[in-house]
C-alpha cells in the first residue's frame, strides 16, 4: 500500500512539474523562438533587397558603359566625316583636331567610368557596412554566435582573396583593350 501511495505521490508531483513547465516555461520559450524566427526572416528580406539593389546598380553601370562607348563611337565617326570634307591644305589641322576630340572623348569616357566606379563602390561599401553592422550586432549577442561569426568571416576573406587573385589577369587584359 505504501508503494502505491509513493507511486501516486510521484505521479502527482510529476504531473505538477509538467503542468508548471507547460504553463510557465513553454510560452516564453515559444515566444523567444518566434521572435528569433522573425529576426531571421527580416534579415533574409533585407539581404534579398540588397541583392536587388546591387543588380540594379550593376545594370545601370553596364548601361552607362554601353552608352559611353556609343558616344565615343559617334565622336570618332563625326571626326572622320569632318576630316573627309576638309580641303587638302587643312588636312593636317583637321587630323590634329580629330585626334584632340578623340583623346578628349576617351578621357571623358575614362573619367565617367572612374566616377561611376567610385560611386558604385562607395554605395556598395556603405550598404555593405550597414548590413554587416546589423548582422554583427545581432550575431555577436552570444558567445557561440561570436565564435561562428569570426570563423565564417575568416573563410569569406579567404574566398574573396582567392576570387580577387583569379580576377586580376582578366582585369589586366580588359584594361589593355581599352
């Protein structure tokens, strides 16, 4: 009989413990999990938005390059047409003028390209710093996340340096064509 009472008492104590856990522990844990899921969802949305902005900026940059090349081609074509209409005595002067216009067009094209690159780098750098700042603040909230973040950052740096090293020959080749 004492064993049955002890078993019932243990069962009642277990039921009380389960009740308190379900009543007072599970809801805050569930809320914390939902809050964390919401933060992750927001971060994913922000990352997608940033990717879209980057794609738009890259498209604008590509369009600007095409437009600048077309403009340079028009300048060269106009200079050639002018050179053909000029009389023989002025041919040397016209050739110098054509060369000056071509150089100015190329210089302007190079300046525009550099300006666009600087703007794009500044914008992307600013956005990257903002996103990185938010991500770092959120991830460094606990020690496990800090350790994982540092490891992942080091891996990304290694990957970026490998990509940059692989891209260097193609950049040198494309500068040689310009």
